[in-house]
C-alpha cells in the first residue's frame, strides 16, 4: 500500500467512485490513482472545477448526505495534496515496481497509465516543445510521451513497428506476426518496459517547468491590500463546482451530460518517432534545512487584548505546512477550512473552487520564501469561514542560514486563541465578559456548559514540543 494512500483513503475513494451515476464513464480506482499523480506533476494550477468532473464523466455522484460529501471529497483532495507535497519534495515515485510485476498486476498498471494520460491531456501545452530544451532533451520527452500514448492507445502505435526491419524487431523482442489483437498486445507489452523511465522523464520536465512557473508568479505579485469585506458565509458546494450547495449537489435532481474525458490531446506522430531511450507535509530536504528562515509575527485580528505569536519558520516550508504550524502554535484544532490572502491572490487547499470569487492557488505548491515580499507587507490567514478568524502574518526578520533553526520554533506569544466554534469575535468578546464576571448573569445560559477556558494562558513550550513531534522522523 502506497504511503500516499492509506487503507481508509482507499476505502473512501472506492466508495466515491461506486456512487457515481454513470459507472461506464467513471474512472476505475487505478485510473484515479494515475490521474491524481498526473495532476500533481503538471506545471500549472488546475482548478477542481476542471479536473473533478472528468473523474465522473461530468455526472455528479449521488451523495447520501452533506457529511458524506465532505468525507469522500475531502479524502480525494487530501490524497491529491499528498501527491503534490511528495512531488515538491522530490519524493514522488510510480506506485509499481516494474522489475517484479506479475501478470495480475498488468491491468492495474494499464489503468493507472490511462488515468495518468488523462491528466496530461488537461494541459497539453505543458508537454509540448519548449525552447529551453536541447534536441536530446526534447527527443527524450517526446519519446516518453509516445510510450504513454502507446500503452493507452497501442493500436495507434502498431504502424510504427510495422515499418521497422524484422531484424530490429527481433532485437527488441517484439513479434508483430499473427492477427491484429496479437500485434496490439506485443506493442503494449514492449511499451510497458519503458514506462518507468518515461514517467521519470515527464516528471523531471514537469519539475523544471513548475520552478519557472513559480518564478513567474513571484515576479507578478501584487501589492498587499487588507480585505475589508467579510467572506460570504453561504456554503460552497463540496463537489467544488463553484456553485452554492443548494444550487448544485444539494438538488435532488442530477443533471447528466456528455463525458469530458478527452484523451489523445497530446499530439504525437507515432509514425515518425523512434523508440524511447533507455509524504509528506512537514518534510524538508537536507539542502532546504540549511537555508534561511523567517521570524514571523502572527496576530489575531478583531480581538482585544491582542492574541499573538512570534515564531521562526524555515523559508522552505510550503503554505500548506505553514497552515499546520499556525494551527499548532495558535492552539486551533484544524477542524475548518482556511485560506491565505496576499494582495489579490488567494492560496488554500484544493478543497473548494473558490472562497470569494477569486481562483484559489494550490497552497502546497508555494513556499514561504516564494512569497517573501508579500509576507513583508502582510498576509491575511483566515481560519473557519463561519467564525471568520483573520490572522495578520508579518515577516519581522529574514535570518541567514548561519542564524536559522532547522525547524519551526515558537519564540513567544500571549493569550489563548478562542475556543473552536465559539461564534466569532463578537461572541468571544461576550465570553470574556462572562469569564471576568462583568456580565456573568447575562451569559450564564450561553457559556456555563463550556469546558474550562483560561484566556490568559499560553504555553510556548507545549507548542514547541508538538512541533518537535512532527519532525521526529526527519
């Protein structure tokens, strides 16, 4: 079992696929695995509203309840984010050992490759010719794409082999005699021998282009402006269409549609190409650990007195990592959605198409150091869109490698963060009045049953112990 997908994840993903309206249009489990792998390595942000419908052939699944939607779709995005994090950490590998595959494994590998090809077809321009590649690199990339297409559509690759001399076919171990079915099988099996190397080549190309994409994003960053409006509290549909739940999956009627599974969008001329040349969050590479870090100040807006934390964070952590660090250091329980807002750009988990009418950039694809200028000006981190807890995050110092810690560390802080689901800043203010006795009688019915809460208590040592536990296996 891949560490990217737990047994519980697999159970939820299989259940998600099983409740699809059109099974004939819906991915198999192995196709879904390959699809998520392909999305993770694509050097472009693909909105869920684009890639999720492909899984189900444009027909929304028949969910039993809102809770089921959150659980099953939440698993889908959690697994994707693990793939993206592993890719960013250069720790993403094919889930098959091609040297020891058995006959019973072949169908799963073929389906995985089919899903992988579907993902690449969402952004064919990412895999076309690039000026920064020399001729050898370009040939290697195109040959790798030929292998993928040859496995998924072997009947289209047969012509390439029929034009080769018999002695070369013999050297390759390909026998294309016999009927058309035998020729297709022989071609497909031959292509499978080059699959692992082809995936590595395509993935390396994706990593290079992703780095350039990030550099371009940094250069186009916009100045910081503090959002003044409260985020809309109407619930977005958990299927991530961008619509309200009542107008989407909340409807009893399910509308059908033509499948959006495209396939074969990678334009490869098989007749002219030669054969191919021979998780986790909170994980930093050795090189990243030796880099610079930042001293951050995080303060919770709309609370009086101010609740704040000061901590040091390595520049290489992703925004997805930073979210978890904030949860630990502030004292939240990570029960709700969140987002980062830097100027007009929003970063967050790929769990909703958008939160406020603006496309959400995948937080796992951006490091703290990628947004240094934005954090120097100030970034808003919002947690729990119902209670709307806004945190202002500022870089106070940029620390060179010689002065940097290897892991996040809390330097100081004051006061406890509000209890989860208290109701927002206004209700929290009422709770403080109840606790200090100034208006105890007014709020006794509202707060008497709450667990003990000391608003003045904050223990940075406990927070640092929790951070240390997360890094124990580093």
